[in-house]
């Protein structure tokens, strides 16, 4: 129930990398923004994830997370090395496991430990093979279980990593654009995969031989269907193609606000938080809502690392009141202010030495201004 996008190189207006994700979760689940600075850890210590503990590393990178409040892991986030990750729920023919690592746990663990997108891919694969994935993915619904796919990027390239039980497969994206939703999407054009995956698919009767191996067709639950403009994945791809070569922060935000294809989701499952990241070797700024429905929320700027200590930004309850009687005039004021923020940050980012503290001050201002406008 999520959509994740990335545009690289020739697909963007200035050659930067633009990442975007809507996190679609249960209606009443809060998803605050959490910043955790770089930390040192004692030798031989463990880190308690949502359901299980895994060995800790000596040092973890500073991370910015958009995370459901009840779990260890995050739906999406970024680290100080400009690695950005979002995950998606997928349903496959492989059985859902007992309580282990959630896909969201793997997002956070990889962000805390990976300095490149490629390293993040290999770390998640290692987590999957060593500890498995499984457990309830909603706080109050033990029946909600699923496997995971991931879109992982840095300033140079992106990866799509998809899983089915303990099996995994990955595809590199070095230019253009890519998006994923809640289904397997890698076919036969992959770059790396878990050893033995093709033989396993043949043994299970998922395909006849090596030549007919198609990951999405083999491992998808039920009958695999090609994406079309009538699916969220297909519609998201159509929107990326529409903006191809001109994708920037504003166009990615507009895509996340789209209702025609259900990308901005409303209902029992809804878009509870959104993120757009502008990633470049010179300057990187992440824009998060920290609140439901990007169609009536503004994206607020963050940089990693900042001079702040651990920090949680939770504006959920204040935003919930606004959802009940959001007026068009106030929404227009919100979006006008958001465009002003983007202009200010883009001008600030042109300086040789990006002043992180100034961005942090603008972050604090943007949060207060949004709350003032909706009160």
C-alpha cells in the first residue's frame, strides 16, 4: 500500500537524484520524524529490533527516519552518507515467517550501517539470510504480514531489491527513472540474485527452465499481471514518463499528491507520511511531511547530519484536527509557503559550505508556520 519513486541523471532537470515515497499504513498509526546522530556502541552489544535482537556494530551513521511509532524500523529515511531507502509490502508464493526482522527494521539497520546504496543492498540481503523476515507489520493486526521490496539510492545510482521469503533478487538503476508499488516488478533483467534461486524456482514448478525464469511471474502470489495505467505502479510509471527529463522536487511532490491513480491514498489505509529527497554529491536535502496526506501537508526540509542531538518531531495530533475541516484557502497558503521554502533552500544549497544549522532553523520555522496556518 505504498509507492516509491526515483529519478536519476537524464530524467531530472539538473542531473540530481530525486527520490519520493508515500507510506500507506493503517489509518490511526502515527509516523513521526526521528533524527538519530552518529553513535558509538560497546563491543559485542546487541540492538533490539521490533521482534528480535541482532548484533550491533561499533559505530552507526546519523539517520533521519520516518517511522511508525511502535516499531524499531522505519518506512523510509536517509543517512549522512546520502543513502536513501524506502520499502514496500509485497505478497508472494513463499510462506510468511515467524517473528523475525520486519522490512522496516532492515531499512533502519541498513541506513545506520551503509555508506553506499550498493552496500545497503548487500546488508539487507545478509540480514534476510541470517535472520529472516516475518512478524506482524501492524501494531494491532497480527494478520497483516508480508514480504518486502526496497528502492535504495545514493547520489550515483539506485537499486530495486525484491524478496520472497528468504529469496532475493536485485536490479541496478544507473539512469532514467524507476518506481515500485506493492507487487514484484523484477522480471528476467536482474543484476544479482541469491545463489540457487533459479534452480529453486524450477524445483517448485514456478518455471520450466533457466530460459523461462521470470522472478515476478515465478514468485508473485496468484497470477502475475503486467502493470497498466489502471494500477498504481503503472500509473506512477506513466507520471514519471510524463515529467521525464524535467523531474525536480516540485514534480515529485505533485506525483505523491496524485489522486487519479490512488498514489495519495485515503481510507482505512491511508498515506500517513511522505518523503522527497534531493540527492547530489554537492548538496542533499530531504523533505518530509511527518503527517498524513501530502495533498494537505507541506514537505519540510531536513539535512543529515545536523548539529541536533536525537530528536523526534511528532505533529500528528495537530495535523489530525486540520483533516476534519481543511479549507481550500488554507491549503493554497500551505502550498505557497512550501514553494517559498523550496526556493530558499535551493538558494542556500548553492553556497560552497552548506550551513546545516541554518537549514535546521528553517526546518523549525516551517513546522511552526504550518501549525500556525492550520490552527
